[in-house]
C-alpha cells in the first residue's frame, strides 16, 4: 500500500514534505543561504537633455555636452568599454494653449537627449566622477546600482550556507516525524538572486564630490535536497 507521510511545523513558510516512494520514505527540503558582501563596482545611467529652436540646435547642444561628459569619464580612468550609449532621443517641445482649447499646440522647439550607461570599477572615485559629469552638463540621472565584478565566490559561499540550512531543516523535520535524516538522494539548485540598492533622481550642481553610500549586497542561493527518511 502506498503511504504518504505529511509533516507540519509552525511557521509562515511552506514546509517540506516527506513521502513514500517505491517503499522508501523520502524527505524533500529547500535550504536558503544568504551572504552579506560589500560591492566593488557601480553602474550609473546618466545623460544630457538640451533644447533648441530647431532639431539641429538641440542635437548640437546635447552632443557638445555629452562629449564633455565622455572626456571627464576618460580623465577619471573609466575605460572605453565601460561606457555605452543607452539611448538617444529627439522630441518636439509644444506650447499648450491656455485659453483656446480648440487651437492645436504650437511647436516651440526641440529637445535632444543622450543617455550613457557607465560602469565604475573604483568605488572610491564614484562621488568625484558624478560631480565631474554634472559640472560638464549631465542633467539627467536615471539610476545607480551596485554590484560585484566577480560574484562567483560570494555565490559559492551562499550555496554552502543553503546546503547547511537544508541539512539542519531535514534533521529537525525527520526528528519531529519520529525518524532520522538518511542519505542524500538528490540535490538541485533551486534558484538565486542578488539584491542591489538602487535609486533614481535628477542631478543638481554640487560644490564638492557627491556623497555616495554603497551599503552592502545580499547574495542569496537556494538548494533543494531529497533525503531518505529512516524510521
């Protein structure tokens, strides 16, 4: 006869299940490992938006300032391969009539934009870089995220923590069910993810280097382990 053994423990999370399969009781557990690490790189999305009476004037103004921004990044030691154009825009600027809603909007001029995605690998110079590009005309700041240049070691440490967590959970559950944790039958990585602090804002002029707080990152890994459940 096929039997199913359900194990229930207090808690808000879904609990692992123990089941009979071909006469062998099995216990499936998902373990989670989290490692706190300091970031060693940042990705900044910034750009220039300029207006002109004609499309050509707007593009020329934006191009001149983005060129100055690129020179500043290069002088700060940012490698060319760490700077990528992330977007180009050109849009008309309309005047909306206030008194005559039936009159169509009139084009006042044009606005051109150029956006860059920049990888900064020396976090100690990030504040000075941000301040420098603002002084050269960067007026659109669309995001800042921190990360790891080589996350492999942190991910491996988190995997080890996940396995340790799964082993501990399995021992508790098996004991509560009146048995003991047996041999490992299978292990599967159940997913991972990195949490990175991010924010977006409009840049303003600054008299000194812009303060930046990179904080820490939480590297998370999960593993699912199937154990034999010994009675």
